[in-house]
C-alpha cells in the first residue's frame, strides 16, 4: 500500500474544501435571495417582492426545484394579499405549499366582511350612529359630543336670526359632522382589512413557507 505524500494530502483537502464551499454557496444563494424578497414584503413593498420572486424563479436551475416551488408559492400568496383576493389562481405544476394553503382556506373561509355603506349612512343621518353600528361605543359618544352641541347652537342662532353667527356655527357643525362620517367609514374599511390580513396570515402559515412577510 502506497503512502500518500503530504503534498497530495493538501491538494485533496483543498479540492474537497472547494467542492464543499461551492455546494454550500449554491444552496445558500436562493435562501438569501428568498429572505431578501420576504423582507421587502414585510416592509410593505409587495410589488417589488413579487417581481423579485418571479425573476428568481425563472433563473434558478432545475436542481433547485424546492426553492423554485417555494418562490412560486410566495409569489402567488403575496399577489393575493396585494389584491385582497381570496381566490387561489390555477397553477400549471403541482405545488405542495399552495395545495396546503388552499386546503386550509377551503376549510376556514374568511368571514363575511361588513359593508361600509351602513356606517357612513348612519353617521350622515345621526352623528355617532355609524360608530355605534360598528360597536365602537366610545367613538360614538365622542362623535355625538362633538356634533350635537354645535348643531344645537346653530339652531339656536338661526332661531334668533343671528346671520353671521349662524353661518359660523353651521360651518363648524358641517366640518365636525363630515369628520365623523369619514371616521366611521375609515373604521369600517380598516376593520375589513384587519379581518382579511388575519385570515391571510393564517393561510401563509398553513402553507409551510419559511419567513413571515408582515
């Protein structure tokens, strides 16, 4: 049996080290790129994150099929979030992550979102009623205390024919009243958005994708 020369041992070790580092870098590159895209989505830049994932998916070699599948899944789910959609788009190839997410979504459909027009209509007719319809009683009391005293002052000034004073009180009343209508409408829309995002986050977690883009 021939003994290995020290020089050959060093060369062999260097060769093994280079092969190992090359394999490590090949596996680390898609991981790092994926993490960067998820970080962009967590910062609220869904469009750039989706475009990044789409580009990465196209350039990854076939031996990175797992990460290609993950990037496709993340791209589809982020597109759904950006469009506030609950419908899973069709895919050309089987995808385990999307299949898991779709199965959970089918078993746990999103709750019907409250329409925003009743809150705005009630707030327009009766200050504070829109917030009360949303179950925000503290905000309803605040809206009522802001508008009703000024409305009574406006009626009082109009009854006594106090022209400029009546216009002044009326302008303040309309300004406060319109503000409470906008507040009720915004709260209704925000409640719908929070309901959707809570549902979407559960779908993302069910997919088994790494990272949390929120």
